[in-house]
C-alpha cells in the first residue's frame, strides 16, 4: 500500500512539475491552426521532395513532345595536306574543308510519339495524385500535433487548478 501511494505522489509531482514549466513558459503555440498548417505546408521537406519529383516527371512530357519537332545537326571538317611530286619539284599545298547542315523532320514513327506523350501525361497525373496524398498526410499530421498541444495545454491547466484546489 505504501508503494502505491509513493507512486501516486511521484506522478503527481511529475504532473505538477510539467504544469509549472508550461505555466512559466507561457503558451506553447501562439499561432492559429491556419498558421500551423501553412507553416507545415511550406516547410515540410517531404512535400518539397514530392514537388521536385512532379517537376521531373512533368519534364518527360516535353521530352516526349520533342519527337514531333525537327532535329538539326551541323558538322564540319578541315585539314592541311602537302604534296610533292618529282617532276620539276612541283609542290602543292591543299587545305580541304567541308561543312554540312542536316535537318530531319519525323513524319511517322509508328505511333511511338503519340504513345510516349500519353504515357508521360499519365505519369504526370500519377505524380500529381501522389503529391496530393503527401499534402493530405502532412496536413493531417500537423493538425494532429496542433490539437495534441491544445489538449496538453488544457490538461496542464486542469492539473494546475486541481493543485490549487
């Protein structure tokens, strides 16, 4: 029986100590729920990573669409050649050079461009859904933490009033 009373005293003492620290420090959260959710939304690293994944996936649409556009390639060469002939010590200095510009416009690629574009757009929709899911998870967790703090502050105030009583 003594051990049980001692345990209760320790718990009460611990609760009183927590209440004193909470009262001395003032309110733990001085912001509204909207501020807390906004802060969590702006500063969460998981959301930032998911947004980066979405931007990367969105770039695949542009890459797939580029198969509709022409491609341009430029090439060139330059050289120096010296020739000597035995007849009258004839000497030739040649500087061969050349350049080429090639423009290729795909007309039909066996519907690959269309399929790649649709696949890339589907991937973007999937990445957007994953981002929305991550946003919901983060906001739910932030709201849970916010309300846990509110609850704990109310419990601390209740314990303080119990100690006074």
